């Protein structure tokens, strides 16, 4: 059998994990060096994305996946001087890490940013999912349920619209949010002026149009806060 074959990897998840970890371990030191170089040479103030996948002009895009070009564990000290960053963007990252790690990430972002800098965070909104559950069986035929089905997830009952954002995608190992919780945690890190935003829209040109989960607007929360 060919372990590089996708069908083989899907059939043997432990093999898939082992291969991914091997690739990560080989790539990580090179990707961390590229991150340090990218941050050192980027124009000031920096525009930094946490958990990004797609290159974007003028931005330093980082991730922790196995093949990332720029590796950055955003929950550990960032290899950058304080007051170097203007914008931080993070889309569907913070829910994958425990509360303490999320707090560390927000604190690192705050420390790195210039006064008046803006952080934009997108994450599943648990309040919206609870409201869908409370709406009863009709929610199973709604846009959010359809989006989850399109991902290959089972949505048979309204309870699935609570189960999925907590039990799927590895979120059970992280922490989940609504606006009040996210606002509290951002303020705890030192941010102020926390505002709820429309998906895909920002009054800051550099952050406008960055969100990629537009079809999930009914299930996501988007906030911006000021350093």
C-alpha cells in the first residue's frame, strides 16, 4: 500500500496523524526561522494573521499546521518587539485552544500592537447556536444546518446545532465564545472599544473583506477591538 495515497490515509487515521506529525517536526524549525525573518523584514507597523492559510500582500500569514510557511504558536511569546503591529486578524483559531491559552494569545497580541491598533477575531457564536436549538425543528432546514451538511456533518435534530460547534472540529479541546465572553476576555487583555461586526465588513480598509466563512454568517461572531 502507498501511505501517500489519500484514500489510504483516510482509512488509517493513526497513520495520517503520524505522517502529519513527522512533516510538522521536519518543517517546524525552518518555518519558525521564516517567521522570524518575515517579521523582522516586514514594513512597520505589521499586519499579522494568526492561523491563516492564504498569502496576502502586505500581511505576515502564520499558522501551526504541518506544512505552514510561517510557524507561530500565538499562545507563546511572539518573536517581535512590543508596539510593532497595527492589525491582527484571526479567523476560527481561538476556539481550538483552552481558555488560558486563548488569554495568552490575546495578551501577546495586545503587547505587540501599537496604540490604536485593531484586532479582528472570527469564531463560532455559541449564543447563535443555542438560539437555533431553541427555535426547534425548523432550524434543521435553515442555512446553518445546510452549511454543516455541506461539510459532511450530520444534522438530524436541532440539538445537533449545539453539538457541532462544541463537539466537532476539535473545539471540545478548546473554548467556545459568545459576544459577552469574547468582549470580557479582550478587555481582560487590555483592549477596549470591542464592537460586533458584520461578516466580511470592516470600517478599517485593511480588515475589510478578509473573512472567508461568509456562508456561515448565521453561526459565527465577528468582533473588533482597539489596543
